[in-house]
């Protein structure tokens, strides 16, 4: 379907109104002028017919009484009538009571029956007017009975041509059409001039609103005029100020929610961190006690110093990972390896995996797909999904982390073999503060925060789950274009 812009619609509608108005006006004027001219022609024909019928009737009466002999009087009367309006008056026909033509300027009719001649009954009816066609010419014919009292001598008929009337109507119609075209042209020129002052502000407002609809909340409408468009621009600017302020408040709220969930995740990781710290510390204390018991044994000391060093490095790495994850940071987009984030998350939940009897399987893309995102938020995203999967497998199972690059995007799957998600609560799992855990065992923010992180990175998160058959959380994020490797090109 053809889509017209505001300018095209304005031109089309205004010119259509002019065209329709002028067409109706032309039709009405033409019909009115035609009726007027027909009325004038009929009135003139009636007058001439009446003026001709009177002397012809007198001549026929005197001839019938034997007072005078009709010697060309009727022909003279006909000739005089024809000279009064030679352009329109085509013929005059005088017929006797039997309808035979006795006098006419049309010689071919003499002595023949006139089909439209009046009979004696026309004395009561009077003159008759009708339209006829003769040799392709439309005529207005007036027929008048020739009579005195009840004495009937025949009838006279005058044929008036309608061609001059039609020519005038055609000329008038052409003038009106030319006038309509000139008005449409003038209207188009005026419309083009008015577009700048009337339509252009509306078009600018449309472009501004379109940019705002695409997510650019910094745009503002120009409010130079003080009419309705200016008031609309002011209302739009106020609305954009409110939206921008609301987005900032929402961003701050999302950041706070994400940090709250991060602290909750730290609580879940605390037991594992304590175990990862206590085991090396126990070994270190045992080494120190043995070294104290036999300080002269250099071989044992050297061997235990290596073990103590390895244990302290392990403690340092565990605590550093925990502190690194818990630290509050501003969002910073940078090239981020999805595989590296998943490996780091696997290290953080190593104790929970062993404690719950869950086997971790890694199926990572060997090409190491990267995205443009915040490294720490992406780790929090996957940690939330992994902890959610562990919660669904209290009696053990298998947790699979899988990455693939597909059609310019990185698809990451977190698959568990747990209890699955019931159909009635599946639509609500991404709602903030919704949780199926007992009171005090969860914030209900994990999946909501994960969803907000994915959306902030221009991706989406989907879930496939059946009760008793586990769940698959599928995260799709835009892949970062990998620059060509010069060494491989050579």
C-alpha cells in the first residue's frame, strides 16, 4: 500500500477539495445556465409561434369566408418570422386539419403529411413544446393550433436549434475548467509556501519523536512558536526530561539490585571459600608443627617450605577471587572472553559442586568467542545462573556450560539435570523478588538481575524447562568482531 507523507497528503487533500468543489460548481452552473437558456428559447419560440399563428389564422379565415384570396400572405409571414432569429430558427411548418403541409420554408415537406401536426383536440390543450432531432441537430419544436373559437384550420410548428445553446454551455464549461486548474495551481504554490511555516515544524517534531522512540532520550524539540505545535514541543520536552530522570533512577535501582544479589551470592560462596582457606591452613599448621619438632632437618624444612608457599598462594588466589567479585564497579564495556568468565565462575563454585555431588561439564567453543561487555557483570550473570542450577539439584546431577558462536552472536547455555520449572510459575521467574525458596534462603533477585544484565548488553535470555527433566538457560549476546591476525594472514 502506498504510504504518503504529510506534505503529499496536504497537497492531495487541498487540491482534491478544490477539484471536487470546482467540479460540483461547474456542474451546477452548467445545469442552471442550460435550464435558463432552454427556458429563454422556449419563451422566444412560443412568442414567435403565437405571433405567426394569429395572422395565418386570420388569412385562412378570410379565405374560408371568401373575403380575400390567399396569394402568398402565409409565405410572407413565414419569411418575416425567419428573419427575426435566423441563427436558431430552422423551419416553420403550416399544416391543414388533415396534417398535410401547405406552407413551409422546407420545400421537401410541402404536400406531405407532417407527423407531429396537431389535431382538433389541441384547441383545448393549447401550444405543445417538445425536443426533436433532425439531421443530427437537436431542436426545440413549438406547435400551436390555428383556430378561432371551435373552428380548426390546422397547426403551425416552429423548430428552434439547440446547437447555439450547447456551444455556449461547452464554452462556459471550458472556462470553468481552466479556472479550476488555475485555482489548483495557485493552491499548490500557496501550499508550498505554507509548508515551511505550518508543516515543517510538525515534520521536525515527528523526526524528534522518532529518535526518542529509538531510545535517544537526549533529543529535545525546538519550541520557537507559541501556537499548538509549540505547546506540543514544550510538553514533549517535559516528558523527555521526566523519562531521562526516570531512566537514571531506574539505572541506579538496577545497580543497587545487582549489588544486593551479588552480596547474596557471596553469602552462598562463603562456605566454599572458608573450606578452600581452611584446608591449606590446616596443612600449613601441620608443616610448621613438624618443623618445630625437628628444626635441624633441612630436607624436611625445604620440602615443607614449598608446601607452605603453595598453600599460601592458594589462599591468596581464593580470597582475591572473592574480593574481586564483591567489589562495586561502574559499568565498563571492553572485549570480554565468555569462556574465561565461565571458567572463573566454575572456580568460585568448586566447593558447592563437590558438596552437592554435582559434576561440572565444560563444552566451550575452541575459538574463544568474545563480546563487548562488562567483565564483572557477565561473571555475575553466569554465577547467578549456575547457583540457580545448583539449587535445582539438591541430590546431585550434572551441570553443563556450553558456548558457541552463531550468526554473529555468542550463545551460552547453562544446563542442569534438576527438578525443572513448573509451567505455572515459568512466566514469573524473571520477576524481581519472586522465589520458590523458603523465607530467608533467597532474595528472589538472581534471575531478575541476570535478565537486566543481558538486556543492558543488547542480548536476550531464554529458558527451556520441563518438570523432572531439568532446565536450560540460553543467553544470546552480540559477538565482538575479531580483527584479522596479521601472522595468520602471512
